[in-house]
C-alpha cells in the first residue's frame, strides 16, 4: 500500500496485472476492428496519459497520436459540469479513424463536450475508449465503444488518475477516502 498524506486512505481496486491484461485485450480488439486501416488516437490529458500510452503499444496497426487537455474538475472530487478546453489538438482529424481515449467516464459531461467538438472537425469515424466507467453517476448519455472496467461510484486514483494532481504515478488503481 503506497503512503499517503495524513488520513487519506487508499484501498486497492484494480491491480496492475488486471489493468495490463484488460488493456491488452482492448488493444487486440481495436486491431481486429480496424484491420488494414490507420487509427488516430487522441489522449485526453492528463488522466489518460498512462492508459493511452499502454493502449497504443498493444495495437498492431498504423497509428498516430495526438493529445488534448480539458479542465472539468477544477480541484477536489466534485464535477462542476463545466468543461474547458485547455490544450487543442496539434493536427487536423478530418477523414481519419479517430479513437478518443479518456481515463474515466463519470457524469459524462467531459466526453460529451469533446465528442461534439471533434465531430465538427469531420473525422471519418469517432469512437470512444475509457479505462473506467462509473455508470451510476451518468448525467449525459454517452456511447462507449471500448471500456476497460465498470467500477462503483467511488473516487479513484492511480494509473494516471489524480486527486489534486497527486497519485497519478501509482501503478494500480485505488479508492481514495478522505477524512470527514
Ligand atoms: P465527467 O465529466 O464527470 O464524466 O468526469 C470526467 C473527468 O473527471 C475525468 O476525465 C477525470 O479527470 C475526472 N474524474 C471523474 N471521476 C474521477 C475519479 O474517481 N478520480 C479521479 N478523477 C475523476
Ligand atoms: Mg482529473
């Protein structure tokens, strides 16, 4: 169990081996789905940095990678429901097979916002991959094409996911409990 600041508790939810196996399966699924084609991955910073970099290495296709960044949770654990683009893509996605890669789907506001934004840029197809899906919390209806794990309504950290920018470096995924 990694150390945390006083009174923050971490309880393991997904071990690194489980994550690794699931990411490999998703990579193989994408490889089958897009056989003979090119796929352009878009990672949503910062949470999806680990997931997208592991995922593309499991894909046996001609791929390219770009990133965008959004701020949805300002600080802490509560979603504001407001999404702001803080870094746009470097390259056009017109006519490309695009897979948007997110760390976690919670209320759905972030993915819904990104999807609308990206569809205006006329990709050939736009699919969505998320590592974690907190189904219970959904406010916006979002279709998912590739899902790592469905998880309960708990705040989680590790494998790219943060709490106030901390814990992203943990190799496993943990449920974080705060005092009080
Ligand atoms: P949504 O817009 O409510 O779907 O939230 C999506 C974003 O909120 C994710 O990309 C994460 O950055 C953040 N988020 C949601 N749930 C968690 C969590 O349990 N841990 C860490 N970040 C989270
Ligand atoms: Mg975050």
